[in-house]
C-alpha cells in the first residue's frame, strides 16, 4: 500500500475469490460458530446468502426466546402441586446420609423443599462445584415427591451417568418403599417397553434416563418433579420440551458449570438460584500440572497412583485411536491391567467395562470424555488428559472433578504434544 508492505489476513471465498483484510480491521473478523463436526459452507464473495442466513437465524432465535418468555410467564401464573411438609420418612432418609451436610448443602435442601411445598411450580438452579453434593439434594427432592404419591424424572446427558445414578439412587433408597428404574441404550427394546408400561401404571416412582425420557412414548402416571443433571450438556429445546408438556411440574436443575443463558435467567430472577460453595470436610485440594507429552512421566504418574492403591483415568478423546492408546499405556506399564471404554461400544460391553473398573479389575481406564459427566469413582485419584487443548474450559473443569472425591491428595495432569 503506497509502496509499503503491510500485513493482512487473506480470506478465501467460494470459487477461490480472495479478500485481504488489513491488520487494523481485524475486529471485523469473527470466529464462525456452528455445529461441531460439520464443515461450514463457503459462500460467494458479494452474494447476500450469508446475510439472508443470519437474518433467518435471528428470526428463529427470537421465536425461541418468545416461546420461552411465554412458557415462563405461564409457569409463574399457574398453580402447581403443593407438596406436604416433611414427614418421618423424609427425616429418616436425610438422617441415613453417611456424610454430614455442609452449611450450603443444608441451605440448598431447605430452598428446594420450600419451593416444592409452595403452590407455584418450582424452577430452581442448584449451582455447586463438582463433588460438592448436588446428587444428594436430587435424591431428597425425588423422594419428597414420591412420599406424596407422585413420580420423579431424572434427566442425565450420558448412558453411563444414567446407570451410575440408578445405582446411587437405588443404594440410598433401598430401605424405603420406592421403586427406582432407568432407561438408556443398555436396555433391550423389550426391557424398555416393560419399563415404560410400569411407568404408565405408576409402578415406577423414580425414572432416570438420557434424552429418551422426554420422548413421545414416555408417559408418566403423575409426574411431580423433573430433575435435570449436568444441564450444560442439554440444548434449550430439550430442557424446555418437558416443561411445555407439563407446565405444572416442579423443575430442579443441577450444574457445576452453568451455561450463560441459565445463569442469566437465574440472576435476573426468572428462576431461583442456590449456590453450594462449601466443600465437603476432609476434601484435599487437587493438584494440576500441565506437561508436554513424555512417556517416562506418564509411567511414573501411573505407578505413583497404583502403588498407593488408587486407579487412574487416562482421557484420550478420539474413539479411532483409543485401542492403540491403551496398548501404548499397557506397554509402558506391563504389570498393570489396562482397559478402555468409549460411547460407541455395545451397551452391555460398556456397562461391563465401567463395572469392572469400579470393582478394581483395571488399574487404568483409557477412555473418551464420556466419564466427564458426574461419574463418581472415589478410588480414582489421578486423571491424565491427553491433548488438553482440544477441550473447552467447562469440559476440563468437569474432568478435573472426577478426582478429588475422597480424602487422599489428587492429581490432574494435562498435556499436549509439542
């Protein structure tokens, strides 16, 4: 420009059209955000296709926002079911909790109960760090609605978490007259059908499941409360769908990393907010290290953990190279047992792998980030994340929360290739 060389960004459009953008105009370029895994379509330079697409999207967003406002206004105006105050069964359940409630946990439980006992439908967000006891609040809310003869639905993002919650809920409620069941892809079509029939007849009190529980064929006899766990993993449409089906249903949302929309709704008062800040007693701080890929270091970290009786998660978020990665780890630690698991496995096979890992048949589990959502295995005290730069902040925070669930010192090692 004027005989001087200048830096510019070269943008390539359809038909190899080129546009040079001066460094001073960088603020005019924005990162394209689209559906993950799909390749964006490149438009022709000078055509109005992109503008038309933007306008269409804006209109769609406005439509969703308008529907949401209508839904929230309707929920506020409607009469819900006012649950009865706590009885001896509820007190018995809370007394059987093996840990002592933290002050924030007690406060959040009281808030949830107060909302459930009021006549307007509850819409509460419980926001607390990973491992701070949100699941216990969910169990108490689900049980409270069962005591009043209603049913509870627990919506979770992953197959493994549905299975793990089923075990947790069953274990906590085994001495009480409630029936807990789950639906996910581990079950055959026949088993699913049987479960849904029981649900419709009112023989199941608490149903835990992935997206399937908001399907058309799922009919509750009398739904009292909907609990959405790890809500950051669900789209707006999913979360609001079940609320539109029954605008009178009490809704409890749990998350450690709320998405901006949920947080905004909570802060402006469209939904109520409870925050759990206090960590459980005896909680050791988690030590995080960032390293460049080094096989000796990996071997040392794994042996350090297994020699003190712990287990290790090794996160490698590519299904294609998972078996090879497990073989590399096995080569580094020949005397340890190494298993691998990912979400594309057959249901029973994945279930087996996770159960074997919980039963300590494996020392190291090489897996994708399917374990990030709420999976609770207290004996895992070290997690190694391969190519940590491929994860978002929320993902890393959730993965970090898979360790630090007992009173031992914990380690998170994130690394990237040079």
